[in-house]
C-alpha cells in the first residue's frame, strides 16, 4: 500500500522548517550580500521560498468552517502550506491527490511562520487577495529598513 499523507506530513514539515529556520535566523530575506555564498547556492531566500501568502475565506472548500491565512510553499502533487487561523493556531498541511494530513506548528516555529505571514501585510488588509510573494517580502524589508533608519536618526 502506498504511503499516505499522514505518513509523510511530519517529515515534510521538518524539512521545510529546517530551510525556513536557516533563512530566517540568517536574516536572509532577499539577496542579502552579507549571506554566506554556500547558503545562497543552497536556498533562494525567503522572498523566493514559496508561491504566495493569501487569505482563504471560510467555505472556499467543502467542509471548511474557518477562514485562514495561507503561506503556500508548493502546489500540485504534493501541495505544502502553512495555515494560520484567526485564533493564532498554525498548522502545516501536506496534500496529495484526494488525501491530506496536518501537524500543529508550535513554539519558535509558529512564531517564525506568524512573522512571515504578518510581514506580508496580508493580515492588515480588509480585502485580502493573492499577491506575488517576493513583492510582499521585498516591500516588508524596505519598510523595515526605512523604519529602522528613521529610528536611528
């Protein structure tokens, strides 16, 4: 019997979080020149690590009762995504052709994913729509540096 998503979800989560933690801890948001060349070859940077961050309205999918913010990393076979709900719960989902499984994201990992989602600005928009992920991260980095430069003056 082929492996099901429930058998793969934890390993997929750990693999994705390992990459995300490396980039996050190194401050590797977009093309940072101070980043080790080996890391640049291994990972693209958070701005290019994922497809989109958007809001999925409740009722979008059959039997879906709650809306959530989605940080989608891949799509198709398989789909991998983080879901952050209004109550702050975060899950990692692994979905593949009529099958799916999730695992809770907690602790520092949840803090990192929440910051990435919030950094996109999607949680502050009244009307959420899918935006190009690299555009959102780039704008967040620019805003961060502008605020930092203003505070230093």
